């Protein structure tokens, strides 16, 4: 099947299996860590959860340029082996503190910060390493399957973590997660080196970080993709905020319904990733079109009169969100020069992940001040504004024209009157 064509490649197949196991473990630890902070180490203190989130995502925003340069300079396979081992050590350390009854809140803060630093170096290397596992014509499919794996783990991991946390406690969940990192390390060790697609490395010298910024500034299409990711990532992807507010405040439901709604949206996310995997090439029209569709789906969710219709509306919200993210990720990777991919992907991830902690307080304030439905309105506005900006840029830069021809079979036509940019 064309949707899973990258799995025909032995190295990518091994990577996919190892990454899927690791992703489940990551979601297990996130869920157990949230419960540890919220219900065991504090008296249901949501601010403490926010601090943990900021500590884990903050390094991604601050040191991503350096992390991207490292990914472009060193052997990515060895770098990933090192980061996976370090994350396993951190999981074991925190797990032992919890199992032995010695854990305090500041311990979780410290481990969250350390994990954030290691993850900041892991993320651009992991993203750009995909291009070494498959040829460029398979890269969009491989990126989409990576997203499908991550979101499928989002369905399984929290459920398993909830059962294990209730049965044996969160400390053992952390220790189990350490074993899943071992699966990833083993995968990296058994990859066939002759089958890897050798990527050029950045030559030594000064100014290589600035070179990455100059490269992106010189690519208007990349600038527009990053703007779209910033708008939607900052103000639109705060799912935990608006789903929790709608479930609790608007419909009067508890944590169980919140979990079900999150899983329902994750189903849409998996479908969106698999549909993206069917496409041969990522296109800018998919990026901007998915942003607009995401905004429209958020409008439907905001207007849903009851819980069932709200849950159904979350399916297209997740579908178009993942279509946007996988299309943007694949477009950036396939149209970026190989020697620059690590730095460009680091910037992409910094904008994507770093924007969420900035937008979450804004969305939360809107929900508290005007009601949960308006928090979804903010998400809708982010997608619609991003789509409008993309279409305006395409009209100005590509000289795109929309024509109406009553005599033609397809009456509404979009035409290019200038040379097309890479990938479009």
C-alpha cells in the first residue's frame, strides 16, 4: 500500500518499530509525571504542572540554534544513541527517587529541565535523521508515518500509564519508560550502515548558526511555513486547555470524559497523518489549506450544542491539525539543502514547541474571562489568519490568480502566472 511504502525499506522499518515503542513510553512518563506532580507531590496545583511544562520546553526555544548546528556537524546516529541513553538515565533516576519515597517537587523540576536540555539536542537530530533512512522521494511518507506513530502512542501510552500508576505507582512507570529507550538504542545499533543515505556535514568555521538564519530569511516560502506554524502552534494547538475547559465548565464533566475527548481527537490525528502519508509530495497548498480547515473545524467545535457533537467535531480538528503539521514538516525537510537540514529543523521545532507555552496563558485567560467557547475561537482565528496570510503571500509572490470561467467544466480555477517555488 502506498500509505506504508517507507516500511518496505529495512532500516526505516526497524526505526519505525523502535520509535513506536519509545513513543509509547514517552507518553506513559508524561502522564505519570503529571499525576505525580498534580496529585501526589502537591495538593492539585496546576501552576506546578505549568512550571514542569515550561522547564521541559524552554530549552528547546533557547538552545535550538546550537542543537541544530550539532545535528548538522556530527554523526546523527551516534548523537541519537547518546541522547537516548541520557534520557533513559534520567528516567531511571527519577523513577528510583519516586519508588524509594524520596522524591520532592524540586526533584521533578530538576529532572524536567535536564530532560528538556537533552531533548533539545535529540529533536533536530531525530527529525533530520529520517532523511538518512530513506531517499528524498520517500521522505514525505516517512515523516507522515512518524507522526502517525507518535499519535498512535498518544492513544495507548496514557491509558497504560493510568492503569500502571493506579496499580504500582508512577515511579515504576518511569522505570518502564527507561526500558523503551533501550529499544531505541538497540534499533540504532542494528541499522545497516551501508544502506544509510550519507548526508553532507556542515564544514567547520565561524558563523554557521547565523548561516542557518540567513538561509531561512532567503527562502520566503520557508518564512511563510514558519509563520503558519507559529500562529497555529501558539494559539491553536492548546488542546489540553480548551478541551478541559469545555468538558468541565461548559458540559459539567469530569476527568474521565476529558481523557475520552483527548483520545477522540487523537483518532483524527492518526487519520490525518495516514492521509498525509499517501501523498507523493508535500505542497504549500496543503499547509495553508489545512490551516484554514483547522480554523473552520474549531468554529464547529466552539458552536457544538452538546458533548457528543463537540466530541465529533474534535475528529476533524485533530485531522487537519496533523495534516498541517506533517505537510509543513515534510515540506521544510524536502526543500531544504541537506547540509542545512539540522539547523532549519531546529528553528522549526523552536517556533513550534516554544510558541505553545507563550500561547497557553493567553488562551487560558480568554477561557476564564469570556468562556471556553471563545478559547476555541482563538484557535479558529489562528488557523484562518494563517491561511489568509498564506494565500495573500501566494498571490503576491507567485502571482496566483483565481479565475471564474462559466464555460469551463471546472468553473473556479487557480492559476500561476510566475515560476513556481520549490515544492509547489
